[in-house]
C-alpha cells in the first residue's frame, strides 16, 4: 500500500492506518536513505511501544546502529539525533486522541526533512519489505534524558526561577516526568497535573488543547504561571496569573517585543492563522512580519532562509532557532518564565502589549465541507450587517493531521464574528 507523508509525518488510526508493518518498513526506509545511527522515541499511547519495537527492528535489519529513548518528547528526539550526529524517528500523534498514532522522521542532526529527502524516505518506505516477527527487545538508553535536560537548561543557573510558582499540565504525555524535573532544577516551586499516563488518557481533557483544569488550578493555588504541553511536548499554551489562557499569538507578541528591544529581532515569522491584532501591534512597534503556510516546518524553513531567530504558530509551536531546530514546549516555557522574572506578570504584559481581534476557528469534517456553501454563509452574514467581505480575514485550509477542513475568520466587528461563527456551526458542525 502506498503511503503519503502529511504536514507532520504520517498520522492515522493506530492498528488500522498506523500498523506494526508500516512502522517496520519505515525503519527499513530510514536505514536505507540515511545509513547512520538512529534514535527512536515515543509518547505514552498504548500503541506506541509496540510500534517503536517494529521501527527499531526495521532499523537493525537495515544495518544501522540504534538508540532506544523510550518515552521521550518529540523535540527531545531531535536533540538526541543531533547529539549522536544521526537521525531520529518519533512515534506520536501529538495532540490527537490516544486512538491515533503517527510516525515522524528527523533528518541528520535532528533537522526537519526537506521535501526532496522526505520524498526519498517515502519512496523507500513503499518499497520496503514486511517484517518477520517477533521483534528483539532493545534496552532503553537511560542516559539520554540527562543529555536532553542539560541542553534545555543551557547553563542557566539553578536559582533562575526561584521566585516563581508554576503549575505544569503534562497532558498525560511524553513530558510527564521530564517537565517537572526540568523546572524544579531551575528553582521553581512546581505543582503538576495530568502527569499519570495510562496509555489512553493522553490529551484527554487536558494539555494545550484543553487547559481548563490548568486554568482552575492556577487560580486556586494563586500560582504565577501555568504551562500546558501537548502529548509530545512540542507546543506550549500558557495560563496567566489571573487564570486566562494565553496561546501562541500572545507569547509570540511578548517574545518578539522583548527580542526587538534587545536588538535581537527585527522580523517575526508567523503563519496565516495568526491574529490580526498581533499583526497590528508588532507592525506598530517596527517589527516586520514574514507569513508562511501553517506548519512548524514551514516556519523553520522561513527562519533558515532569512537567517531569523524566532517564529511560531498560534497553536503554540514556537521555534527559538538559535537554540533548537524545532519547536519545544518546555524550552518555550523556560523562556516565558524568564520573561516574567524580568518583566512582570504574564497577564499584565499581554494587556499592555496588544489587543486580540475577534476571531474564530471552525473545524468541518472533510466529507461535510462545501466551500461554496461556506462562502454563501459568509456573504449572508456580511449582508445582514452591512459589512463588506473585505473587512474579514478568512483562511480556509485542510488539516494536515486530522480529517477536517479548518475555517478561520476574524474582523474588528465582534458582533459579526459571533453571528458568523454561530451560522457556520449550525450549518456544518
């Protein structure tokens, strides 16, 4: 069966789309294309360990040395691939439910694959043989976590966050034991929620896509900051001292302004999903914007092409390019905590820095999506409010990780936005 890579590797339902056979063949393909030491890590889904065994066996049968990282974050796999001057494979479906899983490849040194290399891996995958089970059980390298955490700490003093009280929501995912150790090692007082993975509770009513428990916990404990990761910990959503959710746009505004004030940034890389208010605030501060299609790989490509230091996505993928060649939710959390130590509470900084334009996002099942009908609903709402369609910013794009089409609309007119959202949801959801 022919397999195609999406915007973030291969994703689908575990056992149906993402099978042991596929995982083994990917290992063989990566061994064939790269021929170097390969590190393998996986998240806490019940399907992940068996898939990792298949990947590892495929690599071994392909003749390359392997390092089994066990449960590990996606950016951590990239760091270890760089550490061994090899490549990496991740078994994870990130923020998706436990029933899904995915396979992702990092290139030599932990970099994102360019399109040419991805095509070569895909071709080798489709030509690879199926496995002969059972697979060999390869021991986990327990020293890898120290390599990764040392890289994130990066010479920061162990008293850096001594004045902060943090709450971490680990999404019952790959950061469940790494994140608490990291932030405690920097001196913070740390409370942790959703850090007891059972194979099925990853991302369930928790983490960066569902931070309501974190908001309530920060408020109840009077903490300074909440940090919510997703299942593989490559993205960050924060909760401020008032219990308000702060997404990637909030954080990009603050980081961009801070870096600009220190003469370290003059252009920020964003995607088409970033809010109109972000654009207005940063342009008013003299910061140029470079927009890409959605996807952290597209952000990274833009950063590398123009030799820029920082960019990200509204979803919480933030890339500090001079530190890591991929987004890392825990690294972003360190930077955010440092910024609060320097400049004051997160909510107060956001209030002073920018105002979000009303915006909504509707996910429409692909088999129910009808673009002409979407446009009709938008036209009808504009006509009812005497508004021109040009007053709206509309982004329609198929998801690369889920079977939905995402429709995002924003405008200054909040009443129009609210009624338009209600109309689209009534029509399609």
